[in-house]
C-alpha cells in the first residue's frame, strides 16, 4: 500500500451515512477514476462535497477496486461536522483527490506533516506532528514536535 496523489481524479457517489463510500462507475468527463489515478489498495487525500449543501469532508482514504469501486474514510482532516465524519444524506456527492491545506507547507511552516528541502528559518511558535527539514535550518522561538523531526 502506497500513499498516492494525482491530479484530475474525480467521481461521484450517492452513498449515505458515515461508512466507506461507493464510487460511480465512471469518472467525471475529463477526469480519471480513483482506481486508475490512485490505484487499488493505495491511500490518498480526498474531498467529499455534497452537491447543493454545505456538507464536506476532507481526509485520507483507501481505494478499493471492486464492484462498485470504494473509498474508505480512514482519517478525517477537516469537515463541516467539526472535523469528524459527516453523516451524508441522500443526494449526489462529488468525490475528488485534493491536497489539504492543513498538510501543505507554508511560509510560517504551520503544516502538520511536510518536507522542506531549502533553507528554512523557524521564527514563530510552531507545533508539528512530524517533519523532515533538509538544508540550513535556523530555529529561534519555540518548536514543539509531537512525533519525529529529522534535520538533515
């Protein structure tokens, strides 16, 4: 099982509840399916957006090549339900591969998981789950690491 990100991966779903979702047979026009773009058994970042409502969920899920294909909702990163799984109601949901802002590097280095491979200065108070810093790193201020931090 690998973690895979890919551009232009999008399908729909009519699944309800908080469990694994079933994906439509075909991807949206101009896009790849999760099985084609991410691969069977692989993990990816996803977003589920309930069309016509404010309900959404962003997380990490596992793709399964089945009949129908499915996407499990393993870890919720953010959602319209206080960052918990959304209990989706009847209707069409758009499901796509995304890159969550909470996981992206930022100028202030407030991402929770990231790799930075250029000169970095940490001057604000930062909290990280884990990270890898490669290159010259200057630390001034407070850095709290609750996982592993490797400085190369």
